[in-house]
C-alpha cells in the first residue's frame, strides 16, 4: 500500500508539472519553470557561463568582470571594479567592494562580493582554477 501511495504522489507531481520544465542548472537546481517562460528564464539565469572554468554568472557584466579578475594573464594590478556596471568606483580588496555594495547599492549583507570569482558552478564541474 505504501508503494501505491508513492506512485499516486509521483503521478500527481507529473501532472501538476506537465506545463513546466525542470531546470537542473545552477543556481536553480531542480526548480520547475513554466514552459512558456523557459526561454527567458535561460536568458536571465543561464546565459553567461565562463568557457574557462564553467562559472555561471547571471549578468553579462559580471561575466566580463569574472574573466578580467580571474583569467586575464595580462592583469597586473589587484584593482576590483564595482559590480554595478554604471558605477566607476574601484577597490583594492573584496571587503571594501562588499561594504560599498551594501552601503551605496543596498545589496544584502549576505551577498558574497566574491561571487565574481566563484559564480554558480555548472554541470557538477569543479571550479578549481578560480
């Protein structure tokens, strides 16, 4: 009887998600997305993946910063740009960038300003080069 209950529950889940697509890419990982919104969902959350380390970033500008800060062999300084594209402020370390993001751009204190280095990993590939 327990097995039948699980099968019925599984059937209900399949029916309730018939118009949805299961997204298995980070940062979603097993979230259901309405099928009609899936193309825009992919554009918004899964379009900007580093070809070097497979870090997934959610904005084109963040991917550009990631490549500059992590993979540019010609970068000789340690300057870090603000994560907001229209902000010209440059920092000498991650903690100053983090403080700036919270105070000026009202980012959450839980937001990791080191996100540019790590991104979201994709397809279970380890981000060892960053």
